[in-house]
């Protein structure tokens, strides 16, 4: 879901950059520096995740992992995703420099929303099953929200919001399923092995 | 010697091993989610090939061709099932203008390929001074291959235009595989070096952050 260069109008690009900068500032403020290495590792996971493709009939959709990054990092997902997107733009030519802000905001903000959803479900449904459900929803919702936000950014182009949203959501249904499962297993695993990672995620 | 390795903390080693494993597993499913475009001249038409990667062509992607010199739109069309599109060399290109060929496949995918004006100098075009060219070609033929005078079917000596057409056809046939290789190279996804380099950058940035944080606190 990397928007390429030369598609969006300067207004959308500027708004995306401003929102991404604000999100990154909040993320850095809320970041617990003892967890910086965790942020780095998840940033690396996001960076590599877009190279793993999920076969979707006619189209090609790759893993995004923004739900996973959000669930594990909260607001700190913003700097992690910004860094990973910057390196993807430099090394893989995914996206581009001028659209970096828009891409970082669509991915980062959907991560943060996925984190709130995950926290909300855990709040009303405590226990191991609740955590599992929350993690699955967080992972799947991250992708769905990223698709919706990307469609919103494309709404001002000739493609229009509705077409873009439909295409993106259909293409990413398998990805949503895959990421929900990945997030669920990862969260369950980390909670068993290193539960302290979740205590630090409250901020 | 071995004590150095024994003294090293265990967790980074595990992490590095996990990353190495991840990187080793990756190349198989590596595919760029970038749209690729490659265009070349064949005879008097321009061939365009578009794909998300080598195995998945862009079907019915919108191709727009612009005049690179003044940005005017020249023509539009859609790619076929194999991601190919071809169009005759437009008059603007013959007039010494470059072409900017753009592919848009929706969902925010877009890329472009620039064909420089110099690429079209060999295209079949009415030569500026046919007499001079014919003379030059004739003398070259005389000196290079006097025993095999090129004759057209009509029995008259080949003109410069005939020779040019023959050479162009032969070159197109010979250069076909090279063009395909080049297209594959342009369309190849990110390599292992890029992936490992990126992971290294991210971990390095995190490490720098920790270092400066540690000095301050």
C-alpha cells in the first residue's frame, strides 16, 4: 500500500507530512527509551514484511505488519514505521520521498488505532482468550484501517475514494487474515516468553 | 581465542542468528510491490512491458505517452494480458523529442520510463540527405565487400534505406534476448544486500539512540 510519487496533489502531500510529523513527535515523547531496541526490531520487521507476498488471485498484496507493530508499540509505532518506510523508499524504491509523509501517516495512524482496539478488547474481555481475540482484531484491523486511510488519500485523485477503497479492501482480505493470525501468535508467544514487554507498552 | 566468544552476551547472538535465518529464508518470496516499466524501440514501433514483478504482468494498466520536451500528451492505451503495449513511433519523437511513457495501475501504483531523443535517431525515418547517405553506403560496400554486391529483388543495387532496414531487422533479432534480460533486471525486486543493509540501518539507528540516551542519563 505504498502510494507512488506524482499521484497526490501538494495539498494532500503537505497534510500527510504534517500529520506524520505530529504522530512521530507524540510517538517519540511517549517512547520509553528502555524499549528502544524493541522499537528497532519491530521497525526491522515492518521493513522486511513488505517483501513477503500473500497470493491474491489477480493482484499482489504484501504483508504490512502495521497492526503487529501497533499492538506491541502503541504510539511508538509512528517513529518505527517512519524509519522503515524511509529505508524502503531509499533501498527498494517503494513509495518515495515526497509521499513519505502520507504513507507514514496511513500506516502509523492505523497502527495506533489498532493498538487502541487491542487495549479496548482486553479491557472488556480479560483472560487468555480475550488477549488472543484482541491481538487478532488488532492485526486485522491495522490492515483494514491502512487500506481505508490509503483510499482516503487517493480520494482526491481521479480514482475516487469508493473505487480505491473497494479495490484495496478486497485485495487485502487475505492479508488481514494472515496478519491477524501472525499478530495473535506473536502476542501469545511474547506474553509467555517476555511478559515485561507488555507492561512497558502502557503510555 | 574462544573465550572472547564465550564472554559475549548471549542474547544478541540469538537475535543475529534469528535475523540471519530470516534473511536466508527471504529471497524465495521476494517480490517488489513496485510497478515496473521498460520500453524499447523495435523497428518503427515502441514496445512497452509492465509488471509488478517478472511473473505478474500489469493487465489493462493505463499507458500514457507524453512528449518529454513540452509535456504534451501524445497517446493513451491499455496493456494486454501479458503486460505489453506497443505503439508506432510518434512524429514528435522523429522530430527529435524524447518520450515519457507512464504506467498507472490504480491503488496508487505509478511509474514511468523516459526514452531519450537519441534512441529514435535509428528509427526508420526519411533521411535528411538521402543522396549523401547513399553515396557513403555505396563506397563503404565497395571497399568492405566487393565480392558480394548487395542486390535487391529488382536487380538494382541496394539503396541506403534498404541497407538500413536490413541492418535494423538483424539488430532487432540479435538484441531481443539482451532487451529481455535488461527488462528482467529492471524488474527484479530488491536484492539480499538491500534487505540486510536496511535491517542494519534500523538496528544501527536504535543503537545510536541508546548510546546518546545512555550518555545523557
